[in-house]
């Protein structure tokens, strides 16, 4: 299966590309991405267990087991999910023998399709391509994950395909909101956003910082963006050089080491007239389909600047 398969219809092409990328990942990363889409943090495709006695007379040294079936229905247009089609898929699950049986409906809708509300079946789980993209961002930015260059490339290419197919995004959304536990204090001190090299962002004018359960009140303008910046003292000129030297001078704060490469966005300062000041931070009240509080973004998402100016809660924002 090629990365971007040449099926004649868009839905099959998108689905085949998703499967091709997932097949190329390690098992743990497949389980993490699917678990986030399915809203099951402990989701397992395969279970590994030492000495699975289970009350038997013998105790094997180990066990590898799997009892999971996930059907995927992909839609590349909003509002076209069909009750009849989904109920037919559920019939297949009725006839299956696996212990875990789920139907994942993957669509570009920004809210759950109405047809899902009428089905009232816990086996049906909806996810947007935007959530898929955010899950990939969260995986790539997790310092605990050791991701190969090949895996990172494939995941970024999949995100780019989602965007090229028009499955995420809106021309009205001119602000990128980034998960910013470390980036928010860095912006306040250095007036920049630094992340992994070649990280993909849509063309936007501004950036906002989500941390500690809120979108912070400062929305700076993106003045410059540099995809690959080698962090070496004295190597760069102008404001970029000043930033690199300053961040390398405070490694205990920035965690930046000389010789590493990063993407750098130079931003307007907090007191710059180009920076928008909201009256108050926007409090996150986002919940999952199961009713649990969840992060507004685990990587990045996009919203309209005008919406940020009036919102008090993240539920008032339509995030892409």
C-alpha cells in the first residue's frame, strides 16, 4: 500500500493513506493515536502479559493476546454520514466475536454529525480530522516519545494531506492556538515561539498560547518565521541572532542546547501595539463525548481572531 494511494474516490484515498501511515508506526504509537480518537486512554490492540495464570493449573511465562475490532467509516464532506450505512456497519460488529468492538466515524465536521445523536450506541465514536491532527501534534511534541525521522515525516505528510484535501481549516481562522506549558513563559521572556524544525502551520497572522486550562490574554503577531534555525552563539544576525544567543545563555530556563535545530517564530512583544490584549484569559470548558474535561488543544488548532476577542469560555470558539 503506497502512502497516498490512487483510489478513484476521495474517501478511499484518504482512508488508505491513514492506514498506510498507521501501519508504518510502532505499535505503541498506533495505540496512542487510536486511543485518543476513540477516547479510550487505555486502548490496546495487543496485550502483553507476564505469567498469565488466570486461575489455571499451569502458569505460562508470558502471553500475547488480541481481541479488538475497529471499523472505520471515513467521510470527506460535512453532514453526509448515513444512519443506514452506520447501522449496517454495527450489524457486522454484532456478528463479530472480539471483546472490543467499535465503529470510528472520521469526518471533517466541527461538531458531531446529527445522525449520531439518534443512534445512541456507545460503540459508535466520532472524531474529526482536526482532532486527528491535534493527536499527531501531541505525539510529535511529547518529549517522552522517541520518534524516528521516518515516523515524523509520515505523520506530517498525513497532516498536510488532510489540509490539501480540505478536511481541516477555515479561511476565517487567522490565529493558531498552541499548547504552551513551556512556550507561554518563553514568549513572555523572549517574545518568540520555538518548536521542532519544519513543523507545519497554516498561513496565519497571530499565535495564542493555551496553558493551565486557559487561552492566555496576549495574542501577538507573527513577525518572522524560520523553519530551520541552528542554535549556535554568534551564528545569526539581527533579532534572530539576539534571540538564539539569549536562549542559549539561559539553558536552565529554555532547555535549548547549542548545536540543535528548531523552528523559530519571532513575535510582537507583550507591550507592542501589534499585540492584542484580551480583557481576561479564556477559560477552557471543553469536554469529551464521554463528558470528561479535556484539553482545548494538545498540539495546535485554529480560531478566528474576532471570536477570541469576545469569548469567555472555549466552548464559544469553533476550533479547526
